[in-house]
């Protein structure tokens, strides 16, 4: 795959999302370029570099995004807070995911940090996103706003209560249902509890009303199918470390057996 075709494929991600394509990705927890490149090479549509829960600094994120680009897969960054959005986008992320967006005002702030117009993203065409100066001022702004995908994580009881306002925010492309934190916030004992499922149903119903795209973690094909019935189109499968652990355990069992 040539560099130009890789850029085309990743630049089209937002269009594919808006068109309702079923897309599959995985979290990247290991601060290296290799796991993003391998998972992309296997054929996953995107990877999410996890700055919130893994050991990624700016340099490690830059390298992981380079690995994603080498494989022609869309590279996202889950930022720990909004101050990290600019660096992620400058380094070439196709989009960003922000945790604990629990009302419409935070959703609007997230969009503003990720957009030039209207927004508050700081300009520089000198990093990877601007092809190291290869894009002129207006092209960089226009393409950046057109191609950047913005995802809000819904993982708090307050977010469920305010979900109608969140999914109505202009410029927000999708929501991601973070079931683990949502379980904790609701005081439930497990993600499969009825109160959690009721919250998920409420979130998905609100998203369907506005056409907001829904991302979910999926642990199996049957779980994926259940979420498809609720309107979800994007599925996040495990992590690079979970894949490695699973394969290592299976290999060890085979060799010892």
C-alpha cells in the first residue's frame, strides 16, 4: 500500500462513519509503533491509542500514529483531558475520543478543541497533519475540519440524564458507551446488570433520534449483534495486550499439552 493510498483510506474514515459502515477497531495500550501497525495490517479499520489508561507520552503517541499510518488504518487517540487534543491531531490522528463527557457543554468544548472553524484548535501546518508544511494554510484548515472525527465517551450517570443534549451537539460525530465506568457510576455490580442495560438502551434511543453514531466495546459476535439491533455501527474489540495475552496463553497451553 502506498503512502498516498494510506492517506486516502484514513482521510475517508469520517465519511465511512457518517455513511453507517460497520467498522471494527481495537485499543492500543503498548507505547510502540509495532502493535498499531500489526493490528492495522491484519485489517482492522482503526486503532485507538490510549493516553488515558496506558503509558503514552507525546513521543510514544507520535510513533504509534506513524505505525497506524504505515498500515493504512485510521489512528485515533483517547486523550486523558482536552489539553492533549491539539498534540494528537497535529501528530496525524484521524480523530480523538474524550472521556467523561457528561453534559452538552462539555461536548461543545470537546468539539471546539478539535475544530478550527468554529473552534479553538491552534494552527500549525508544520507537524505530520500538515505534511510538514506541505499543506498550505487554507487547505490544512479545510481538510482538518472535514476529516477529523470527534467522539465523546458516555460513561457517567449524569451523561445518561443529559444524553439528549449531548447527542444534539453540532460537530460531534459519535458517542462511545464506556460500560465499565458507567457500571461504577450507576452503582451496579457488573456491566451486565439490568440498570446498566437500561442506561445503554436510553443512550442508544437518544442517538437514533438525532442520527448520532454509536461506538461500543464488543466481546463477542453475539454481543455485537445485540448492539447492532440498538443502532450501533462501530465496535471496539479488546486491546493489543489482550490479543497478546490470549495468543501467548493458547500457545503455552498447546506446547505444554
